[in-house]
C-alpha cells in the first residue's frame, strides 16, 4: 500500500502526458469535514492544498490542515464561501491548478463551474451542462424518461399558479409531494395530504426554495407511502466510461435530512442491485457525466424504484461506498479531473462487507430535535481502525471553561444540588454535611457521597463515590445542566439557578409564544390586536435553512409582537405576547 501511494505521488507530479493535466495544487472551496477529507487524500497524492475561510472559521480544523489558507470574508456565507469572485481570486493568487467544491456552497453552481473553465482552472466535478440539466428537476425528469430510467408521474409544467398546481395535485391524487425544481438536501419539499392543507404546504415550500435556491418554481408528484430512499454512487470519466459503486440506503431521515446511511441496501437482491446500478449509469451517460455523482431513487415495498434526482457532486455519505469497495473516491475525482481514465472497470468493482454511517447534528433532543447552535464543549470519538472511520471537521472549543490545566475541588453545595436532583424528593429524610463529606437518606437507605472534579489533558472528570462505588464520568456543564458521559451511557442533571438569577432566567413573556431555537424570523403572520385560535400560525422561523412554523399555544388576542421579518431571535426569546380571551373580560 505504501508503494502504491508513492506511485500516485510520483505520477501526479510528472509533466503532463497527452490528454492528462498537471495538478500540483488544489483549492478546496469549502469548510469543515469535507475540506479536511479532500486535504487528506491530496496530501497522500503529493498535491498541495489551499483552504479558504470566513471570519467565523479562522481557527477551524481545515485551516490548520491546509498547506496554505486565505481569509475570504465575514461569517455570512453569501460574502465568503458563496462568493465566486473571492474564491476564484484566491485560486489565481495561490497558483491553484484546480478547485474542489466539496458539497453545498458552490458545488452545484453552473456559473462557478463555467467561470473556472474560463479562467483555465480545473473544476473538479461534472461539466456545467450536466449540473444544469440535472439541477432542474423538471428537465431531469424528461431526460431520464428518454434514457429509459423509471420516473414517478406528476406535474412539471410551466404554469405555476396556485390554482393549476392544486388542480394537478387533485388529479394525481393525495398525498402528493411538492418539490422545488432546483431543490436538494431536503429543502423546498413538503407533503400535502389533502386539498385543505395544499396551499399552506405549497407556500412553505416556496419560501424555503426562494431562501435556499433563489428559485421557487415547483413540481408536484405522487407521494409514495413508506418509501425507501436508495441512491447509487456513479462515476464517469472524459472518455465516455461510467460505472456504479453499488447502492446506499438513506431511509433513516428527520425533516428530509439523512441521519444514518447504509451500504449496500439491506434486503436488495442481486438482480435488483444490478438493475439499480445499470439505471444509474444510463442516467449518468444521458448527460455525459464526468466525476463523482449520486443518482437517487425512491423504492416501494415491492422493490420497484423511480428516479428522484441526481446530485452532481460528492455526497456526505460517500465513505460508506468507499468502505465496501475499497476505493478512495476523492483520489478518483482528482485523477479523472486531470483527464485520466477510470481506475477500475465495472467488473473490477467488488462488493465486500457492510458499512454504516451515522451523522451527528447540532440539535436539541429535548426540544423535538430542533437545530441548535453554540460552542462544541465535548467531543469523544472511538479510535479509528480498519473497520472504524471518523470524518469530522470540528474539535472541542479551545475556549472551553474547563481549559485550565489545574484541577479543583468540587464544591459540596454543587454536589448536594446535583445528587438530590436524582433522588425522590418525597422520600428525603435528612441531609448532613460533615468535614466536606455528604450524607443523606432516601427512604430507608443512607448514602455517603464524596467527589471532586479534576482536569486531565484538557478534559474534566468527576471522581465520585456513592457508598464506596466509584465512578469516573467526563463532565460538561452547559446552560445550568450537568452532562455526564461514561461507558455506561450519558445522563443530565439540572443545577438549580441561584435565587438572585431566577428573575432573569425566564423563557419570555408570560402567556406568549417563545422561540424553540435560535434562528431568523422569515415571516410574521400576526399583528397586535389579532385574534388567534390555538394552533394558528404566528411566525415562520428558519434555522439551518429549514422552516419551522411557530403556532399559538392557546386562543386569545395578540397584545404585542416582539420581532419583525428578517430579525434574529435567540432560543427562548419571547416572540409575541398573547392574552387569553377570558382575561380581557
């Protein structure tokens, strides 16, 4: 294997052979996990990597890993990672021969792919024509139908009036899926289960599509109940070759966002697997595809499958395909972008084993898994080996309050508060503190508790003993909650807020609605004086580019609206003040 890596490095740095470009330096126009992923392969191949970063990512992992790094703007992605001009300026300034777009941001932007070509910089991805054809769902459906790829019937027409779309939905038959024609990543998608909620779901999908893609043209399709989301990894080169690297099952999702990916798909027969792969290759060849791509299908209970969309880039979940085929798809990308033929033909790609990928999202599991934000205070992953792979672009916040190298004794009052939260308050009998030791009785059992906090290697641990039984969990304190992590699992313990802080720690205006997460107010649907019923929509918030409708917790009259459209609201901020109808009499 080491010899193979050396051969790669020597080859890529040799003067260009006929039809093969010379790539010695690549700019990664992205951040986080995918930027780090590309850099690892580039280093293995002897290719220098160039990072770009916004002000918010100045201390990020991908900046530290790169051979060179350039600041391209403020935290807002529109002024940094999405700025084609700034990215291309750095590419030219750094002398980069190629740009790897990663996923998201500029990865499926036809103008950017074309701009790279005009500047003589290799875009590591498909031609702009393939991105354009597959990026518009209505166009891709027609191309797929002509190529013999199964599709779901629906309306993909130019008349985008509410009346026409609703009439088409009724003709198709509910439930229907409303989708943005330029959509992707689960954004701009809604399910309408009846004529009564069609217009509300349509407007929501349009708003999200405008926000994410600057295009709110929609299509309507029959929704397949209890579907499986099965996608096929494909790869094409500049010489007309295309192969598939088997399928991934991505059916475990929340709000159309993938959580667990599995390869190969469970319960799929060899015959269906072959048909899936061949259909995906037909899709790729229909648009003269070059590079890594994913053809996504919906599969029903009888294993019939239908084209959904093609992602014209490397996917987040590509590692599960690499694990079962023994390939490095980023290496393939660099080689194919340089003009080489595919490293393997279809018969050479062998399926070996089974692979799972689990994503970790910034979400609050105690708040309906709504998106969260804040510093990463604790990160602990299993050690990587031949069977375990960690893909990350983050690390623990270096400014954690537990960053001190010296240990400190645990405050007894803190121990008391934390311990008693675990007990049944109705059974407390007495509590006694003697010489920094804690004794208390619950029911008929007496507990003797000792503990201290120590910092070891930058992490904090609680060394505690309850009646002689010792425990050594990792300790993280966040928002008045103690998080304990150990081999037995994790637990959370609330720490009472001191009385002098209680007055300022409430969740907002009494009787009103509060923000369930931090986000942007996209739409305000009420004003002071409006009467609302329980469940009526009050506002629409956007977090992580996904819409969340805030509804009235009870019937009443709006006394005050605290936020306007476009403003930022923190979690637990009061959004409106609501007076119940009986309170007015």
